[in-house]
């Protein structure tokens, strides 16, 4: 990763930078309660991380996106009287 011999960005470094932007966008959307938008940007980040060769990190981000897809737990029933 990094730059090639001419100082130009490599595709891997560009993908990693795109992933950082996608993660920042996802965090902003999640903080505003837009879980659908956050999930979309987390998935984009995971794709960019895979393009950058950061497969372990991509898997972690994909799991975060999946967690946002899970329905919230049902409330516990009231105690029996």
C-alpha cells in the first residue's frame, strides 16, 4: 500500500482512503439515527477495504453493517402479578 515509485497513489491506498470516508459517513448517519444510510455506507467501506487488501478489517465492518440489519430485541413481557 502507499505510493508507487513515481509518488502516485496506488489503487490500494485510494481504496483505503475511500473506506475511511465511507466509515466517517456511516458514523455520522448512525449518530443521526439513519441506520439504513449507515448500513449502506458500512457496506461500501467493506468493499473498499477488500479492494485495499484489508480483508480482516473488511469482515469486521461487514459484521457491523449486518448488526444494523438485525431487528431490535423485543421488550420483555411485564412480570406476572
